[in-house]
């Protein structure tokens, strides 16, 4: 149902939803910068069973997109002007015939009102465009910061892993040196004890000779 609807082009002069081709009702803003009526988007997602943009097919990062207040105000202004325009009692006769008449043909008056409305909507459209561009940049900055944080976290873990490995190797090397030093000193003490034992034995052998 929605696929066929989206293939048509709404009037570029009206702030229309690309799904139901009428003025936005409670518009929401997707992360891809496209806007849709909240109910239209929910119906689309229910039918497609995926949270993607109906236009660019980009997957939405949020299941509850934020409201587009700038576009909402723009549409309310458009509807108010349209309702006021339709309620005016305009003369259907040729305006040239009624030069002193305060009423004008409805088509002629409607065109003038439409042009005035478009002029009044231009600042809002420009503000909406700037807001959407800023949002896109903020999203990009947030993603970049997240990538940088993950990269820094990985580097810290790698550095501490190398530090732990170095400390383990240094500990093993020092323990090995300590063991070797202990063995050397023990060997020296053993050799000294053997020399001392031989000297004691030699002295013991000469002692009887001295007494005799």
C-alpha cells in the first residue's frame, strides 16, 4: 500500500508527508534527516516489520523518533492560513468588473494567499533545513567520539597487557638471578667447609705426635 504511494511526488509547495501526501500530522524526525507523520511511520514499520526510512531505506537508530517541532509549527501555520483562506467569502466575478469591490475571484485570491504563505514559510523551511543539518553533524560527531573512545580503550588494554608481560618477565629474570646467586654462594660455602674440614683433620693427625 505504502510502496505505491511513495512512488508519487507530493506538491513541492506544501509541507506534505511523503507517505499519505497531506500536511504533516505530529511529524517525527529520523536519524537520516527525513520526516514523516508519527502514525504514518508506525503503519509503515508495522507493514514492513523493520524500522527503516520509507525513502532512503536507512535503518532508524531509535524505535521512538523525536518530534520535529520546527516542522510541526510550520505545518500548523500552513493549516491555519489554509483554513482562513477557505472561510473567506470571495467574489467569483471578474475582479476587473468590480474594481471598487472588496471581494475578488477565489482562484485569484487563493493564488495571492498561497504566494504570501510561501514567503512566510521560507524562513521556517530554512530554519528546518539548518536544524536538520546541525542534527546530522551532531550525530556524526557522536559516532566519531564513540569510535575514538573504543580505540583509546583498546590501546590502553594493549599497553597494560604489555606492561604486565614485561613485569612478569622481569620478575622471572630476577628470581632466576637470585637462585643462581644462592647456588653460587652455597657452593662457595660448601667448598670453604670442605677446606676447613681438611685443615681440622690435618691438625687432629699432628696432635698425638706433639704429645709423644
